[in-house]
C-alpha cells in the first residue's frame, strides 16, 4: 500500500483510539459495535444507485446518529438500547439491499487505491474527530460523571452528546474501507479497553489507546499483504493480541 494509504489508515486509527476511550468509559462497548452496522443500508443504497459506498455509509451513519440522539432525548431510553433497535433495523434493511460479494465487501471492507478527494476528506475527517475529542475531553468527562454537574458548570450536555455521537459515526465512516461495518466497531473498542487496564490517567489512556490502534492497523496491513488475507480481520486479531498481552500488566486498584 502506498504511503498515502498508510497515512489515512493511521489517521483513522488515531480517531478510533480517542473516540473509543469515551465509548468504553460510557459502557458503550457493545452499543458501539452495533452502531457501526447502521452504515449497511447506506452502502446498499449506494451500490444500487452506483454511488461511492463510503458516501452512502456516511449518510446512513449521520441519519442513524441523529435518530438515536433524538429518540434518546424524547423517550429517555438508554443510548445503548436505542442503538440496539436502530442496529437491528439497519442490519435487516442492509442485508436486503446488498447481496453476495457486495455484502461481504460491505461487512469486511475493501482496501484499494485511494483517490485524491477520498484521501483529503479522510485526513480532514480524522483531524476533525481528533481535535474534537482532545479539546473537549474535560467536558466529556464531567458530563460522564454527572450530567447535572455539567449543566451547572454551563456545559451544553445535549449538544455535547450529539457532537460525540457524530464524531463516533465519522470515525466509523473513516474505517469502512479498511474494516467494513462488521469490524470497525472492534477497532474503536479493543484498543480503548487495552488502555483502560494500563493507564493511570485520562491522558495516559488516550495515548495508549491511540498507540494500540495505530500499531494494530499498520501492522495488520503489512501482515495481511504478506499472507494474502483480508486486512480487516488481521487488524482486529492483532488488536486482540495486544489486549490479552496487556492483561498481566494491568494496573492494580
């Protein structure tokens, strides 16, 4: 893969590591994996209308994010419950729209040559997600600890929740080419879970999660190219190995 492809995949991994830390702290591990499947109907529609699949997946993720946020605010149902319902519907609709090889490509990703526009948009998206998480990490933590405390401090909790969900969805969209809807949620969660065991502070957790995500992604692409296997499963396998390798080193107390 050309260096430009490595740059984009590394940028995607940085965003995944940062977003994943707050998903793990919010106990959204399973919900985060389900959220990535919301892209499937958009990919199916994009294939039907001969539009770039990533654009279709991004549109579906944007719509799904707004739907989840709106339903959560109106019904007061837990985020993971709403995501689970939306995920089930998305998976059913997506499976009907995309069939055979197209479905497998959507589920597992299809790495290939990158266009200039896709490269530029991908790097811009990764930079935007990373900037949001790093600049808003203190507010995200306060809102996580106590929404009431956050409101008292003048933090617009509802808007912050929406922006976080949008950042999460954009991160998923960035990884659709490499990991597909089936595995992208795993890259968001596993490095963050690894960091949670090892870190003693939020900054350490963010740094370890980013390092694990980037290492898994770059190493996975290199290994996959040598063994002639799909890139996505190899990336996630390496991420899982790092997680289990870190368990004996986890912090005590």
